[in-house]
C-alpha cells in the first residue's frame, strides 16, 4: 500500500517545481491535519503544522526526484496520505541526464538516501540561520562520556518568545526533518532505509537477499510498533503495524526468495 500511487481525483493539486511535476492528493491534507491535532494546539498551530509537513515532505521527495533526474530518468512527485512518492518511468529518459539511465544497486541506494539527506540539509540550514541571526540558541545534549550529540534544545530569543506560533512552526520543521528523517532510515521496507538494506543484502547474498531483508524489516517494524505503543504515540503503532503486516505477507508470499528488486 505504501508504494502504490493513489488514483487521480478531481481535487488533486498539480504544479511543477524545478520542472518536476508534483501532484498532491487530498488525503495528504486530511492525514496531516489529523496528525497535528493535540489538546495544547490552537487552530493556528495545527494549520502551521500542516504547512510544515507539506514543506518537509515536498523537500524530502524532491531530494529523491532530483537525484533520479540526475541519473537520467524523468521523475514526478506525489504527496498522499502517509507521505509521498518520487516516481519515475524507467523507459523515459530525462533531458537533464542523457546516457546515465542505467539501474544499479548503488544508484538505488543513492536515490533512497537523497530524500532523508535533503531533510537533514534543510534542518541544518535552519539551525545555522537561527544561531547566526541569534533568533535562537542551540544547546546540545551529549551521550554520557562521548562527544556524540544525543539531542538539542532550542532556546528562543525574547523576540521569538513573543511569537509562539512562529516558534512552534520552527520546532515542527526541525522535528519532521530530523526525527522523521532518522525514522525513515530504519531498515524497514518500504521506508528508504528498507530499500537501502535490501540493496546491501543483494550485494552480499543475492539468492536470499529479499527474504533476509524482509526478516530484518519485520523484526524492526514489530519492535518500533511495540515501542511506539508503550510510548503512547498516536499514529506510529498503526503505521509500523501496517508495515509489519505487509512485510509478513511478502515474506510468506512469492517474493521471499530471489534477488530481484523493483524500483
């Protein structure tokens, strides 16, 4: 279900960005709004959350799409219920990358990694701008006994504190682009991390690659769903529960053997 392009509707929004067609399914707005509702959020904060999700998911999918185009295919982007898809026709070459349209495991890995990388880049630019303009200061928390940052705290300036909606929007943007990007790199199919892990398995063991990658994906999806349920998350248990079911069905079906992969 997560790799299927939704059907066209009369309410789809269409536009081009960097000469890449973008389509937004109406369910994208509805699901984003449902995810943003909380007891401590005003209607303005919910609206800003929807804007943050739109910008962040669009940047993520454009990261995929731009790299797809670099490798020689003509991409398009669809935003729908639980996120988005960067789609390409393997038989249609892009005018921006003639002669490079050849699939390999490394091209798939690079394309898959480009989405989260685009989000991390956006978050990094935002943090650099906030620190450089002194709109907010950044306090890092470290893993004990290491120089590895565990998390950060954004301390707003007095001017930003007087604009709570703006501050919440900034926090939402950073949360989506950092945390969702990290979650998307988990080795769970069909997240980007799951696509990367499948390609890596195929490099090592082509005969059992899909089966082994699905087993890892199933274990991780179940673990995340249990953790999210215990943490009283609203949507994550459902989201990862669906992926666990999907992985189990694929593992039990015709795709449990072999090393071939679909884009």
